[in-house]
C-alpha cells in the first residue's frame, strides 16, 4: 500500500506495563509542575500583552450574542438579525456558553478558558506520545507543547484554532486506542472498542463543528482504516498472516467512526433544512450566506499568483470593502515581459499571442475600476475570470502545481507572527528591530519544530500510528494548497502530530536499544 502499518500494542508482553498519564504525572511531579507553570506563564503573557480580537472574533461574538439573547443563529445587518449559515456553530456555541456565565462579549474570560483548553491539549499530547512511543517521549512531547509559542499565541486569540487543536488531538488519541483494540481484537472488549471509535467520531464531529476543514481528519482516519482493511483482506486471501486484525472489526470501526461524526452534524444540518430549505451540513466554501455574491472570478485570478500570507493581508482580505494597490502585487502576478517577435512561444506573450504588457495594463484597469467603489460587481468579476483563464492557459503547471506547492511551503515554514505587530514582509528587514527579531526567532523556532518532526518521521525507528500521521499531514497539506488565502494558522491543527514526531526524534538516539517505541498499553484504552 506504500504506507507501513504499525499497530499500538504490537509486541506487548503479558506483564508489560506503561504508566497512565495521572501516574506518570505523579511519578514526575516536579517536572510536570514546572513545565505546567511555564506553559501557563507563556500563555498568560500572550493573553494580557497580545490579546487578538480580530474581525472574525467580532463576527463570532455577534452570532453568539444573537443566539443567546434572541434565540436566532444569525448576524446583525443594518440593525436586523438575519439567520446565517456562513459559520459553523461550534465556536459561537462556545462563546454563548461563556457569555451566559461571565457576561456578553467578555473576551478576557474566553481567552482564559482557551488557555485551559490549550493546557489540556498538552496533556493529551502526553497520552498520545505515551501510547505511541514511551514515557520519555511523553515528557518530551509535553515540554515541546508547553513551550510552543504558536499554540500559546493562538490561545490568546478569540478564534477557533485552540479548540480545533484540542479536539484534533483528542480524536487522534481515541484513534490510536481504537487501533490498539483492532490489533488485539481477540482480547479486546467489543463494547469498549465500539465506544472508543464512537468517541473518536464525536471528536472529529466537534472539529467539523468548529471548522468545516476538520473533516480532513475524518478522511485521514477513514482512509487509514480502509488501507488496513485492504491489507488484511489481501493477507487473508493469501494466508500470509494469522495475526492481522480481523476484517469485520475493522469494517465495524469505520462504520461507528462515520456514525459518530455524522451524528454531531445532524442538529446543524436539520436547522439549515428548516431555516434555509437546503441541505447544508457544512459552511459554504467561501463562508458566504445564500444571498451573498461569490467572487469566483476574482478568487480564481488570485490563485494564479498568490503564494504567501503578506499578499493575503494586502490584497485578498481587502476585497471587497477597501482599496487595493497594484504595487503590492508580486512579479508573478504578471507573465514575464518579452523582447522580440509575437510568436506564441515568445517569453513576452501568452499562449494566445497576447503581449504580457497588455496583461499588466488590463490588471491595472481592473484595479482602477474596483477602487472606484470598492465593490466587485458580476461584470468586474467576469473580467477577473477572463484574465485568470488566460493566465492558467498560458502556464497550467504554475497554477496547478508550483503555486499550490509554494502556498503549502509558506503555511508550514514562514514565521508565525500574524497575530503580532510584526511586519508580514519580514524578509525585507524593514520592520522595527524588536519585531524583526521576533519574526526571526519565531521563524527559527518553527523550522526547528517542523524539521525535528520531519526527521522523526523519516529517521526515527518506526512507531505505531506513523501511517495515520503521514496520511493526515499529507491530506491536510494538499487541501491547504488549493486555498486562495494561505495562512499559517491552517497548519496549526497538525502541530500535535508535529510535536509527537519531534519527540520521537529527541528520544531515538538517547533511548536506543532501550526505548519502547511501537509499544502501548493494551489494557489502557481510554485517553486520560
């Protein structure tokens, strides 16, 4: 299948015993107390010095307020409350619950509770690393999560990321438990195993209720189970192995996973059927309401050149509603200028023989027309669509391969300072010195995390769950490459996997010959 399947619980002896998270914490009380205090201090620093209350935060708060006070899941438009389906209900429900207890629009309470969720994520990573790797890896994973400035930074932002990361980690932890049940199906309790997969599905459902792209996690777990089913089916046909998981439990696990995920979406789907008379289990692709015009032409033109977060902030987010400056477009927004003949293969012309200087003039005219009233009309959108079609036709590989790859790389590798006052054009070194230093430090820290995780996946001894991890990282990265707005926060959902993989690298050398990589406690099914 191209992906090696390792199962939690393989190679376990009858007397093998791995400490539960609570026992691990009691045994290493000083370590966990110190790391927890450091984690709390780092997060409180961001909460009190750099709280982030952005446009999306205010939109979520508006929905939550209308839902709590008027019983309408809607936005305020010209003084009227209008039902909406542009945002999934998970985060507004979270804000409404906090508002009911601490008062409306109490963002300080929201951020402090998010800090608690983020600390919970750190302990879930402990459990995940403990099951997949070893006790030492669990401690390393906790330290990496506790001191991660990116997780801490988003705990201080009234956005979905902190809760999304928490439920992503919880779902992965339950998935690892479920895979352990499948490996030891003859000894596992079927009811307990079914409960584990149901909990995994409900956790994935919670991810989707926060952000629709949480469904990628469902796709990764389901794909892993499908590959496992195919491998075991082939093995049984050829009588290669009698120790492989049975087919029926694998199939049953996939069904229960799907039922748990779908069950979480049923109330939201029924509400949309009742209110809008349309089947809409997820928020629309562009987070628009049914009566809103979608700028498909502008969005497609954007994807013919955009590759970094700076362009998202300077161009994409400003449309519609604010002026845009053509000088902010990178060179790749215009096809290269030529010199001589108008032949189709000349570098100065697109495949239709049109001078690329005309393309720049056309773009300038589009910008001028838009800047008159800061609105994208259907006619203007059609002109953007025509320009996009010409650019795609002249350079299809750029549109379908190179730019998505650049967007993926940007989301993974750039400094994660988008919530701080740092200049997004950090590479121009034109920012104030303190914030330039922050950008450089954050960039280096991110490279260390991603580099250690990559090395952990490639060089450390194989560990259980590596196939699931690779599938999740690959599927999410490929999806993110299709977006018009490459934002580094979209890869944060992968950071629990990054941290566990980095922990695998950190212990691989020092624990050589003694580590228990690939071992887990088959008698300890539930996450802490």
